[in-house]
């Protein structure tokens, strides 16, 4: 087990309150580990709210930095915090429905003012009007401490949990990937 994973487990079930603290993490690795553990919990709880369609719960638990960037698992141009109006937040809330959510931590990195979580997210949800299905994503989350509050500064997600061939990756990168064969 890696050192950072042991540190995360040793931090136990630190409360979400430590994420809202106005002070920096405590001295040394123990304070950072508690902060990382709390952000792992907050990430799981907020994303569980999101896939249920509870956008207000998500926003309350996962405040975003003003310069937040989202690199969606569906590709396309990144979204920036400045692009998110109340209407667009409401649309995000309607996009997800009736979901369940599990988060697996792959790796964490933490310092006094920045935490990075590399995770795998597994949910079962209705997404974008499609019937409920399983969704498995690789996700990187970057949290930044601003004014004593931990804000989500960046999220990158992709569905490439299952390895694809070099040819398929090249086709995706070129923008002309053929449809995936069924069966």
C-alpha cells in the first residue's frame, strides 16, 4: 500500500468541517492527511448528490473556484466557472437523475493549499435522458484553498477505464473515431 494511501486511511473519517476551516492544515503530514480525507468524503457526498439530480446539494458541498474548469467525460470545449449561470446549473441538475454513486480513490496528493484526488467513479444513473445505466469514469479533481475554504478548481473526467487500442485512441484524437461495435 502506498504511503499516501496509508496516510489517507490513517486519517480515518475526518469530518467535512475540516474542509471549511479558516486555518491551514495542521503541521506536517497529519494535518494534510486529515484535509485530504475530508475532501475525499466531500467529493463522494457531493457527486452522489449530483447523480441524484440534487444540484443544490452538490453546490452546497462542492463550492467551485471562480476560475473553475470542467473537462467533461463527453469531450468538447472545457467549461469555465464564469460560464455557469443559474440557468446552466439548473440544466446540470436536470441532466442527472436517480443515480447511485461510488468513489474509489486511486491516489491523492496534498499540500497546505492544494489537494489532488485521482479517482474512479462508478454510478448508475439516468444521464441526459438516457435510460439508467452504469457509468464508470476516471476522474481527477483539484481543490485549492482560498480564504480558508477548499474550492473545487478543476475536474477532468473520461470514460476510458477500459483500455482501448492505439488505433482507437488515434481515431479519437483525430476526431474521426468510428462508432464502437456492439456485442
